């Protein structure tokens, strides 16, 4: 369960911003809260804001920091790290980018893990967990190569320092070398969150889920995706998925070459996805027709891509970040996808999305602390992140927040200067 993510000095976020999934004292919509051990977390968050206000940059911060954790053990000694500080002032460019996760791992314990990095090195890194109300240190790293440990972790972790180069994360190095003190935290960070920024990224990964079903003669993911399409009121009654590997490629096709010698033919995977439609003609006759997936609408394609990831998130109690979830989807369908996480709150699954679909801005279905906004200062270029719950004047539960948002009451909207348009 994700409790909080924070970022500082990365892309348009110069100052620290916090995305919190810890419920406030608000008593409204208790169904929108999920539990893990003795901890509570919001099961959905929706983030609004104008184009280029920072919504995607927040998701990039989550994605980049997670990728650094997951790939750190393979980082080469001279390899630069993918951190990009705020560049619109001279001071920030010389400071590290910082990221922090607070979460409940698979062992039921709360952890705080964070790090700061320059492009060429890790500046600081730390891991704490809670056995009581006070945090217990696992390790603390400062000035790149200065470490401290708790009395119980020092013997196990101190020898691993020599295997951790300046541009590698100690958490990853320690877990790779079978350190038990870091394992639970690393496993949650490496397997407990999925983030998606664009369609091509989803296409590359979704094939593996459907291929696994095909190889195992299973239709688990297909059946779940069909349920999404049915909820979207399409006429699709079935989905047929198949794939084949082709090794008999033409001579001009790429080959694997080592030392100027062709070793193996390139393998091409060709997928075929067909949808079955049940329609009734003018005479009342029911007929079935087949279409290729590429002939379907973009909305249908998006649900086909979302299906396996949403299913896995719900089944395993994971966290799913989707940028622009309303891409080509009707607001009713977006509501259905979000509501899946409320109806399955006991799974511990969480969904964080960015969207321009203002129909979701309703206190009849959401808590104040579930609605976030991003806004960029036009003068400084600095992005800010804040929730509806952060306003000094409490937002009444009967307030029309959709209308107020479009009127600019909460900021985070574009100011279009029509007079400048030609």
C-alpha cells in the first residue's frame, strides 16, 4: 500500500511536493479507504491541471525513481543517472533531485525509503521502518559514501558498502546480495507499483499477459477485459487472441550478429487479436461478425490495453498509475474503472490517475483528499501539487466543485488568451 510519494527539484517541481494517500479526518465515503495491517490508505486519487502544469512530470518522477531502484544493480560505473533538476534558476541546477516513498510492504510494516541524486552520483539515501510509533533505521547514507546503520543491521549491511559504487543505490545492492534487512522494502518497490505514461509503453507490456494466457490455455485476462468492454456497452461478445513466432524471415530482416558472425535468426512475434460482435439486423436475425482489433475504436483499444494491468492490480493489491486515463474513454467508463477500486477495496489495490474529465469532480463520489491539482506559476515555471483538502476555507460537501473548478476557484486551469489567436 502506498501511503505517500514526494519529489523535490525534478523537472518542473522545484520545491518539495507531496502526494498523500493517507486519509484525512474526513468521515465521508469510508468505502474509498482501504486497509493493510493497521494502516489505512485511499484507494483512488484523481489529479487535475492544465496542460504542462506538472501532472505528467509527477508521474515521470514516480517512474524514473522506481526504474532507478529496479535497474540500479546493473548500472555501469560511468553511467549517468536519469535525473533532471529544475533548470529555470541557477541555484536548482546545481542541487540533487530527491524522491521519497512511504508504504506498507508485504510483511505488513511501514517503510520510508528515499534518495537524492545528481546525474553522476547518489547524494543521500535512507531506509527506515516502523515496529512502533517511532521509525527504526535500517541504513542512512550521506555524502555519497558515508553510511550509518542500526545496531541490528550493521553486521549484515556494512560489508556491502564496497560493492556499491557512487552511482548505485545501496538498497538495490544489498538486496541483490541477499540482505534480509532490505528485502521487503525492495520487493515492494520493484513489484508493487506499475506506472504508464503512454500507449506504446502499454502495448509493449500487455502482450506478455495475453501471450501467457495463450500458452497456458487460459482466458483469465481476456475474460476480465471482456467484462470491461461489456461495461462500456460495446457489442463485443468475445475476443480471440493468438500469436506465432516467425523465424523464417527474409534475407533483409535483422539478425543477431556477434563478432561479425550471424548467430541466430531474429524472431518476430506476430499477434492476432479479433473481436466478435453480436448484432441484430432489421429483420430481427442475430448474427455474429469478426473484426480485427485495429479496426476497433481507440476507446476499445484502450480498454483492451488496460484490462490485464487493472486485473493484476486488483488481484495482487498493487498500485497503478495511469496518465490521462480518460484518453478516448467516455466519462461513464472512466467512472466505472475508478469504481472498480472502491468495490474491491479489501484487495488493497490503489489507482492514481491524471485526467481532464471534470465529471469525476464530485463530492458525492469522492472525498476531498482524493482530488488533487497541479498548477504551474507562469512567472517562475515552478509546478505545485495540492489537494482539495488543503484549502484554508473548508470545501462544503454540497459545493459544486466541478463548476467551481472550471471557474478557476481552485486554480489548475489554463488561461487561454483568445485575443492572441489568429
